[in-house]
C-alpha cells in the first residue's frame, strides 16, 4: 500500500532505516536506550557498550588498556544475590550497588593487575598498567549499572548521565563519575570508585554534595 504521507525520498529513507535495524539487530535497539552522554563514553574510545552477557573493562588511563569481562553463570548469581538485599528501599539498593562495584574490583583485579591500584591514580603515578583514572572508573561503573538494568536488578534507580566537576579557581581538579537517579525523588547519586583504593567501597553521595568535593 502506498504511503501518501511521505515523498519517495522519505519512503526510501524509512525503508533503509528498517533494513539497517534488522541487519544490526539488538545492539541498535540497545543503543537507542542510552542517552547521548552515556553512548559517548563508549564511542569516544571505540568500544562497544555493555550487553547482558559482557562488558569491556577499561584501565590504563582513558581506556588505553582493555579487557572483555564475559559474565559467567556464577558471576550473575553472585551479583543477583548481592542486589537482592537492596530491594527494600532506594538506600538499600545504593548500598547493594556499592557491594557490586567491590565485587567487580575483586573479580577483575588479579586479571588486570589492578589489585595493585591506588586511590586517585593519574598520569603522575607513572603506573598506568595497574590503575584506573576517573574516565576508566566512570565507564566501568556505568557499564556495570547498565548490566544491572539489563538483568532487571535496578528497582529504585535509573541510570543518569555521567557528572563532571572541576573549578580551577578554587583548586578543584577535573573529575568524572557514574550516576544513579532515584526514581521516586529524582535525586542524582554518584557512584565514584576513583577516590578509593583496591576493594574499598566507592563513594556514594548526592551529586549536589559531590560537585563541591575536592
């Protein structure tokens, strides 16, 4: 049946869009669910966004080194058990997310060598091979949050765009972090691993407070 509402060029473009979506399959649909700011975390370093089965782990500062984490059945069971303790409330869910990030640190540390990492690492430590910078932790934590969402484990929160701070006038250094948004209150909460050492829980605080931190 002819579509009288579109010119020939428009109908061709629409048909081409459908064809591309069919050829690309689920990844195209998944990308559409991300904000442009989250999608940029991955496109800016030429890696794929996470899926329900795997994620790219960035390290070495600005994702110069990377490793694929393929989630096993045991991984999923462990994470699901941790998140089950957070079903009662938003605060409990944020505490559970903290524990999942620690689980991730323990899971990947011996593989990457980041079990030797230090808090607040950057190029001045001359040890990129064992460390994350804040771009790495922002990508990795956001990826974990996306995986939790794919597994249906986030009840009280959605995933917000990464937050940035940095004011040289007050000697505040540039920094980025992953963000959760409380569904009920719409308050943004950061989940920030970079200021913490190996196996230490990430900072979880309101973005309003985080933006004022050093």
